[in-house]
């Protein structure tokens, strides 16, 4: 069974200081054994307490680091968790919910992954499936696809659908999708798995009950209605499903002394769900972890109590026994047994049989204690000595062969005592008659066994017919649902086809307009090509003229420079002549 343990890194600095103060303040191993709860291990606390004191003494008299506590020999993950739970004052049965606040442990690790875990619905009955949703993101909140996450459940079975494969167990590994999520189902089946019809019938019955009811008495009408549905002949799938749950809880549901107490409060089953992103390097360490507590409301014991109320309705059995006892028929004990067997056989289902037998035994005890005073002495002695034992053997299909043999032997013994005073010849004659009676009784007993075998076969045939009827009902309901879905989908298809036809006509018109415009674009494009060719020719001519212009400009600049030079020379010569003159 997977268990969630604390590690030193899970504790905050304040929590670590509280644990160290708790251990450093201890004065004896007995005190540690008393303050730290070691479930189902009462003899180990003192030894571990002494080991902690010895380690503390070796460190100079006190622990200074939480890692020193974890390093003590034989203080493994479980012991370390129990020490922290005691030091922090947590409820040992709910420490995960209290420590993590009932939420997933979604703290980013060195890997940069954050794993969260959600459970839907929040309130559920035992036997109802629940959905687990995992989400893996990186430190920035971006979903991570294709991450392998190992999920473990301490109660129930996990179911994961991977393509066409169904993976089921207390621990499964799932892969996240493109949105970083993955979904599983968490089931709480009985020890013998339910069929699909049984699971569907149970879910339908539980869906009529409000899981938010404060106590079973608030749902008395609904639970009694569920008990009455269980007793109907055609409710084979529901009856067998409930019988499996009642069988698993037989001690608390059927053999309990005070059944009324189950009506005052709901029993609750709880378990831990742990999800881990494991290190792909093979070291097995967790890169990210999410922990959640899941609870289921146990309806079995309260429902059994209300089933007993439904079975006890009508005339109390002890009154019917008293009425039959005063009828004065010859076979008084047989009549009382037949009455008890008839009452017990009138209810279908193993749970009804178990509860009915307990009610039968109690009714017989009450009848023997107060209802036999009016019987003749001989009949009273037979009833008092044999009825209680006989009632314990009565079943829906049998009166109990041991009781009948005992009654027969007692009756023959009385007859032998009666004829003991007769003469030998008469005794031998009576012996012959007794042997003949015994032979006929044997034949009657054989015929009775045959009748019981036939009754068992009829009962089995009836159960087979009930199974087929339930299967037919289920298939008919499935067909009806599928036909309604088909009709809805066909109407949707017809609407969509009409919309498509309209859109196609619009598309055809637009396509014709597009074709016309495309032809115009082609004509304009050809005209553009002609103009572009002319433009290219003109551009080439322009470039040639521009090059010629540049050449002429350079020649002109050269000539202008030559004129400027000649002009300067003339000016200089004139200035020189003027100077000499």
C-alpha cells in the first residue's frame, strides 16, 4: 500500500525548529515512546526513543540540524514522519491533509516542474467512480507534454485508458497530453469485482442519494427506497452488487450488536493519493510530487440498518409463532419451523437472508422467553429444547436436516419408551412397524431432498431469467439512448447540410465573379507587360542619353578649365606689362 512520508526538505525552518525543540526537551526514552505514536508497534517506541537519546548525547547533548535526526540509525522515512507528526501536533490519521492543507504539494523543484492533482467530485459514495486530473507545468506556467507521472492510491484501484489499452492497479504510470494534463478514474470495488451491469445499477441507485446529508437519518426515505428496490425480483444486478459490499462488511453490517448506531453518523473510508514525476535517470527520486486525501462516504452499514427496518415491517414473527402455537395442530414444531422458513424465503438477496436469519433467531428467542407458557407441558418442553437450535439452521431453501433428524430421533425415543411395557410380540410387531415407518421416512426424506434440489434449480433458473431480463432492459435503454442520440445527430446533420447547400450556392456565385475578375486581371496584366516593355526601352534610351550627357558635361568642364587657365595667363601677362611700363 503506498504511503506518503515526509523528508527533511519538506519542513520549513520554523517546523524544523519545533521538531528539534521537541527532541531536545525529551528527558527519557519512555517519554518519547509515549509522545510519539507508533501504530501497531507498541514495543518499538522505547528502543527508538533510547536510540534518539544516544544520538543526541553523541552530538554534545542536543540536535542542531534536522538532518541529524534523519541520519540516526533505523530512523527511516516512516519513523521520521511519525516523529515530525508528533512534534508538530498533527492528527496521525490526517497528517497529510493538515500538513499540505489538503492541496497538492505543488512546489517547484530543481527540475523546474510543478505537479498538481485535482479530484472530482469532492463528495462521493463508496463504489462511485471519481476522476483524478493531473497537471504538469514548468516553472513559468507552460504545460509540459509527454511527462510520465506515477500515481499511487492507498484505497481503491486506479484505471487509466491509454489508446485502446486499459491499465488498472493501485499504482499506474500515465503520460501527460499536449495541455500537460492526464486523467484517471479511481474506483472502490468490493473484493469480488462488479460487472458493468452491476456497477451501472449501483451508480444509478446511489445517484438518488445526496452525499452532503449530515447523517443517515436525513436520508431515511432514500435508503429505505433503495432497500425496497433491492428486494424486487427484477433488481438482480443491484441486489448482487450490494450483496458483495455487504459481504465485505459482514462483521460491522450484519453481526453488529447495536445496529441502530449506524443511523446516527456516516462511516467514512479515506485514502491517500500520491503522484510523482520520477527521475528518468534511473535513480528513482521524485522531481515533482502531489499529495491529496480522498474520502468516501460508506453507505453499507446505514443501508443495512434500514434494510432490517424494511424486513421487520408487518406482523412481528414472534406474534405469528404464538398464533401458530395456539392453533393446536399435531406437528407443532414442524409448523413453527415452516412458518420461520416461509418468512425467511420471502426475501431475495444474500444481505436480506443474513439480516433475516438474525431477526429470525431474535424472534424465536423472544417467543421462547415469553410465548410458550400457554402450551401443554410436553409440547412446551419440545419447543423450548429444539426450536432455538432448529431456527439457527433454517434457511430460505432448507429447514435444516440436522434439526429434523434430531426431532425424529427424539420422537422415536419417546415412542420406544411408551411401548417398553408391552409384551415382546407386540414390541416386535411395533418394531416392524417402526422399521417400515423409518423406511418410509427415509423415502420421504429422499423425496424432500429431491424437492429441495428442484427448488434450488428453479431458484437458479429464476436468477438466470432475472439476469437476462436485466441485460435486456440495459440493452433496451442503451438502444433507446443511442436512437435518441442518432435522431439528434441526424437533425443536426440535416441542418448543417442545408447550411452547406446555401453556402455552396453563394460560393458558386462568388467563384463566377472571381473568374470574370480574373479574366479582366489577365487582360490588364498583358497591357501592363506591353507598357512595361516600352518603359524598359525608354529607360534604356534615357540611360544612354544620360551617359552621353555626362560625357559631354565632362568635356565642357575640361574646356572651361582650359579657358580659365588661358584667361589667367592673359591677365598675368597684362599685369606684367603694366608693371614694367
